[in-house]
């Protein structure tokens, strides 16, 4: 839902039906929850920036993605104000020049208007929407590693898959 929200053409979720009371409640709840989720991603991006600014001798503790979605902010008022300024400008502002199918191009052109949101967008929209490609890759690897080729090392299997992938993509 957050990825859909970050596509400027769908930010209002106008495509969701709201005919029945149940559908309307779902859409209202979603629009109410989205700012909380994005605020958690905002806070996480700020804490990651704080870590980047100072050097650490030890690796950072593992963070759970879902745990970060349940966060509660205790940031200073000025940072809170900055979040609301960017969020409200995106939600209620006019979306200029949005005629392409790739929302990343829009965010790239507007990254000065939405400095922090555009960083969050890069994190959210980089995730593949499905596992179809990885399933195809595993399936094709299964065609490479047959009973007669079962002793191939992972290095050679990886190389053969890379060559086959380049061939399928018409690169060679």
C-alpha cells in the first residue's frame, strides 16, 4: 500500500471501490494508517542517516522491517514539522507533469521538493512486486543442474545461468 501511495497517479487510492460501508471503511482506515507507516519509514531513514554521519566500530544491530513499521516517534518538534510539510505537500499539492508510467522518474524530477520522501521512495519502490522472476531463474537453473551435471560447482552453475540469462535477454 505504501508503494502504491508513492506512485503520484495513485496517491489518493481513487481506484479502490467505496460503494459499500465495508469498502469505504477499508479505504478510510488505509488513508488514516498510511501517514503512520510513512512516518515510521521517515524516522528509520533519519536514524540511518545519523548512523551514516558518525563512524561506528561495530556493525549496527539488526533491524526488523516490520518492527520499524510499529515504531512510535519521539523526535523533536522541528523534525515532526518537516515531515508534515513534505507529506502534506505531496498528498494535497498538485502533481505536476505526471504522464509517465514510471513513478521513479517523477520522484527523480521532484527530489528537491521532497528531499526525505524521495529517499524513502527509493527504498520502497526497489522491492519487486512479485517473486515471478526469481521463480523463473530457479526453474531455469533446474534445467542446468541435471542428474548428469549434479557435480557442477556453484561457481560454474552461476556462470552458466548468467550466460543463459544474457542469451534470453538478447545481450549475446
